[in-house]
C-alpha cells in the first residue's frame, strides 16, 4: 500500500516508516501539519497515519477535517499521546477511522493499518480497466493490449501485470509481489519472481520501442511510461 505518515517526532517517524517499508509498503513522510496537509490533499494514498499534535499551526484534527470536507474518504489512523476517552472520541468524530495511543507496539499499528487498507479497498468502486502508456488491461474480459495489439498471458503473468498496473509509478518490492501475486507460497529467496518478470517483459516490452517494466536496483520493479 501507499501510506502517508505525518509525525513530527523523528524517533517515532523513523521507527514506523522503517517497519512499514520492511513489510512491503511505500511510505511518504511529513514532519509538520502544513506539509502533511499538502500531501494528503494533493496525492492519493491507501492509508494515512496521522499524529494528532503537530507543529506548523495545523494539527492532525485540522488535516482530518479538511480531508473529510473535500469528500476524501482515505482511511486515517490517528496516533496520539492523548489517551482520554474524550480525546479519542474527538478524533473519531473529526473523521478518523481508528485511534492508537502512544506508546504502541509496531505489530498493533501494522495490523490496524492493514485492516484500514482492506476496508478502503472494499468500499471503493471496483476498477474494470487499467491503463498505462498504451498498455490496457480489461479485468472483466481478462484481456491485455498494448497499442491495440493483443497480448496473450498465462494466468500468473496476468496477475503479475495486474499488480504492477495497480501500483504504476511506485516501486514494487519482491515482498509485495510474493504477498500479492504468490500469496507467500514460495521461499522469498526463490527466483520465481525474476523468471516471471522476464517472461512478462518478453511479451509486454520486447515487441515495442519503449519498455514499461523497469528494474529498480536493490528495491524491486516499477511499471511506468517514460
């Protein structure tokens, strides 16, 4: 998932960002309310992890209220040292989806974030077509074309390409692919991902002038149009 983390405490921010990244998520960070609000309203995220108390004249509740006033339904997990019932209620009434008090265990934060991500996906309207740079995937017809030319894919290749298309413009790690395409049915050290990406490139990229599937060194893969 693509997650926005808005947290002014560098220790907490580093701890949470490192943990989320290591579990395969892409994390964007802001250390104050102004930058957090700008990112939250100008970019698309699967989940926002939002500290309630922030510097810069804009606190977490203000960010949350602004998002909801713009009909932005991105799930938001509020982090706060304020543990009283009234504080939690205020956060939820402002539009928060969940509230986690500090200090917290990372395992609990991860479980809550991933639950919010699943909820957000279930509530959003289903996509039936994905497209990047002339590459089109029809999810209902289970068909793929590039520049109008039909591309025949095996079921696993189709799932792999669908995952890359859904995360177009983002770095997709091996962990994300193992979880999203193979359901962790293989040893993470196996070369099954490399083999399938190579086969996919032969069909999606090789017959065309510009590649769409790019290797990001020491990170993973990215599907993007130049």
